[in-house]
């Protein structure tokens, strides 16, 4: 896969076309000296269990991996904490209100959006919600429903970090 820095042809500070590879993580402008480091974007993933020990899953409404299973979550906005971001994403995608988000672990991922590989650092949170009786699939979710933990098949989930995260989460429960 082509490195994402190759997509950046012009300096984002001054617009110069003399924006060259500095090292494997950055480019530098020969005209103004600006150095741009390509770092991952922050994203969240919600692990929500109900009283029956079932996991809330969504069906993706959009590419990448449209139609496959997913977990609620998404990109963190500017000036937002991971906990705030996961709570917002859960509300936007399911209508559920997060009472508490407990950090679990992170996994790197590459999320291809509009043909561009977005490197992400996916933060997984175990979330407690106010109630689960009023789930509504919204935003990026075509459907939202609970699956018993014993029926979770990571291979049914379309994104690599979600599959890896489910394996890690489920093995920790054993």
C-alpha cells in the first residue's frame, strides 16, 4: 500500500510544491521549513453489554465494509476526549446515552475513506448505557441489535481492528 504521505503534494502551510520526504514519518517544505508528521487519527469503539450478556452490534450502512457487522464508534472530534467521543458516537448511531465509558485497550487500524488510507488508533471502551430498550439505527448504522456473546463471530465484522478487538475482548472474558 502506498504511504499516505505520498498523497500530500503541496505544503499545507505555504502551498509550495517543494514539499519533500523528510523521513518515513514526515515531509518538509524546502521553502518555509514546515515539517508535517503523519500521525494516526483517534477513533473510538464501544463495547456495550446488556443484562443478558449480549453485545450491541451494528450493521454498517456505508463503505468501507458496507453491510458487515460493526461496533458503535467513530472518529473523535477536535477538543473532545475519548470518553466524550465514544458517548457522542453511541448516541449518534444508536440513540443510547452512555453513563460511563471505561477504557479497555487500543489497536492500530487503516480505515480507507474515499480511497485514502486513514491510519487510526482505535480506543476500545466498555460502555454502560442508561437503558437499552430504545435502540435506533442512525447515522452510519443500518441496523443495531444485541447478539449473545456465544454467537459472536469476529469474521462477520468488516473492519480489521474490530475483529482483532473482539477476539481480545472475548478472550479476556473467559
